[in-house]
C-alpha cells in the first residue's frame, strides 16, 4: 500500500460514518471513549465463550441423528442426518481466531484512513450478522454455513472490532497509554464471562421438543451484539488535532521515556524493522504459552489432582466413578472461572503498571516470573497443595491477558501513534499463529504422554517445562528490543503532509485544545460507563459462584 493510498481521504462526503464526523467538538470528555471501546470488545469477546455451544450442538438432531464416523470433510460440512462431532465445531473458533489476525493485518491501514467509527460499524455488521448466518446453519443443520457465519464473517468482525479502538485510545491518553488500551482489551477477556452464561440461560429458555434452543439463542445474541456494538461505534471520537494532549501535561523525561519515541514510523516501514518482529515473537510466545493452558484448564486440574479434589487423594481420575467425576468437573469449572477473572484483571493491572515501569520491564516480568511459575508447577502438583497450584496459574493467566493489553502501547512507544492501529493489526498475526500452536502443543504432548503410559497426574509435567521454554525465547527477544533506528522515522514534512491529507478538516477548524482537559466523571459520563460496567459485574457475580465451588 503506497503513501498516497494510505493518506488519501476516503469517501468524499461527510456522512455519519466518515472520519470527519468523528472529530471531537469543544468540551468533549475523553473518558467517554473507553466505554465505547468496551461496548465493542465485550461483544466480540464472546469468541472465548463459544465452547458453551459445542455439546448442545453436538446433539442438535437428538436421537434422530447419530454421530456418524469416518465422514469426509465435504460430507461432514453438508450432512443433514448426522450429529456434528465436537472437534468439527471447535474448528469454528480456530477459524475465527485465524481470520481475526488476517483481517486486522489486511484492513488495519483502511481503519487508519477511514477512522474507528466506520471500522466499528463494519465489525458490528460482521459479528452480529455472523451470528444470524450461523443461526441459519443450525436451523438447516449445515455446518459449512456455521463455519461461514461465526468463523469467516464473524472472524472479520473480530479483527476489525479488536483493533478499532487501539489508536484512538492511545491518541486520547498519551499520558496513560497502557491503562487506556488495558481498559478496552479487558473487555475482550470479559466477553465470555458475560456471554457464556447468557447463552446458557437463553438455550435453556428456548429448548424444547425437537430443539436444543441454539438457533434461537444465536439470533438473540446476534441482535443484542449488533445493537451494543453500534452504540460503541457511534460513541467513538477522534482528538481535535494530530498532536493533541491533555491540558497541562508534558511528556516525562525519565529512563522509561527513552524507549518512547515522539516521532513516527510509517506503516509500510514498521514491518521492515527488527523491533516489529521481536515484538511479534514476544506476543507469540506469551500467547502460545497462555492459550494452551486456557484450552486445557479444566481437564488439567482434574487429571493432575484427581480424587484429592474431593477428599480421596489416593485415587487418580480413571479410578473415579461417574458421580465423583461429575463432582470434580464442577470444581474444575470453578478453576476455569477463576482463571478468567485473573485474565481479565491482568489486562488492566499489568497494562496500567506498564505506564509506570515501562513496557519492556513489564514484559520482562511476564517472562521471568512465568518461567519460574511454569517450572515450579509440577512441584506444586506433587506437594498436593491445590491452592498454590491454582495461584500459580492465576498469576500466569493474568500475565497472558496483560500481554494482550500492553502490546498496543509497546507498539506506540516504538513506532509512534499515527499508524499504531494498523501496525497492531499486522502484529496480531502472532495471535493467529499462537492460537494454533499453543493448543496443539499442549494437547499433542498430553496424548503422547498418555500413550507412553505416564500416570494421569504427571502427563503435563513435560508440557509445563516446554511452555517455560517458550517464555524463555520471549524473554530473550524482549531483552533485544532497542529504540528504532533514526532512518525509519518519517521526516517532519512527510508526516505533516500525511496528516494534512487525512485530517485536513480537523486541522483547519481546531484552535487550542477546545477546552478538553484531563476530563472527569460527570453525570453523563457516569451513566454511559454504567451501561458497560453493569454487564461486567453480572458476569463477575456468575463467575464467582462457580469459583466458590473450587474454594469449598
């Protein structure tokens, strides 16, 4: 993509979706932007909650449809008489994550040119529309339609929705880059915490003779998500000038500031720098290690501790009867819920901390502490100290979430804020790779250990050591990161020309800061925040009820 194509003003008009219509007016409160971002991320975060559908959908035909074996891929995608196997349904999530990274990489430059509102609008149409298409697939019992709806179309919505607020928030919060992106990306971690129990309630409401209630639930969720995301898209605003900053704020002169550039690297040059690929590896290693644990959290706890979870320390998982297995499955669900809370809290905590200690130091902490915790986890399991084991993985998952939330600010520090949304989009291909590598690594190693005759409580030992090795690679890559070489920065004239092409309306009309200061929580802002906070609190309450089973 050339400078001209990126810099050219799109659309030619001033419709509701055009970039010019999103420029903030006098007195706008910047604290109205994070809830708009949260509204979108809380919806697309339901991707992590898709697992709530797999078992009901695998019995969608009831007793009239057997789980047919040895079907070819075409027959599996088009059969109307066979129940879908869970493994084919799980591929919807895998496809969505892969498309997320590809969509973010392909259309990141378009987002920077057209603005976050248009990207948020398209994301709402794709994510909400994907649910409606999938509902049709469930109703007709056509798996290929579900792959198309929630996998391909929904994946595009995931990618655009995920990156739509990044550069906007970083521009509004130059003084708190990590905290700002942490607030939004926290929503992606919390989306499943809200969406999964809501989907369960809806399926129980709609199910009846001849239906598991899934297609009706998909329609309901699609409508809810579309409306909520539209509210978020139209809540986006851009700062009134390219170099806007809060009144009275000056960039700090500290050792940390040496890793924060005031200049800009063009989108077309960012991927040519070693810094981009080092950060790509940093994200890929952190996500590969964490997402593998997320994928296997419930069976891992059950297999490692077995009967000791219910007061029978001498019994391994295969030795338990069905009633005992059901009891420890409930405890494992509490473990999974607790990890979700740590994942969400870590996104805000670590990203906010990175504003104080720097992004490089934050990631070094992730990797050094993560290596120690993974390496010590088999020992914690052998000691029989279940709460210590759970605490280890709670911290690990907090750093997994924190890695997602901190990386946009890391990119802004390295490459400047002008193209950070598009650069972040390209970086998310690391997530696509990790989303395949992590779960496969954990599940395949587990299978290999089982086939080798290793006891169920020890099948994860080598896996945890290998995950520690992945974090060691990430640590080395992070330590190698230095400020970008001067040759990659845009000249002041080139940057001014680009900004004039893209933001000429705002630059002509702006004078001073429009009175936009650090902002506060007035009544209007508080009410808008409540719209996104109340669903989060409901999700936390539901999750804590599951966690109490683990504690007891």
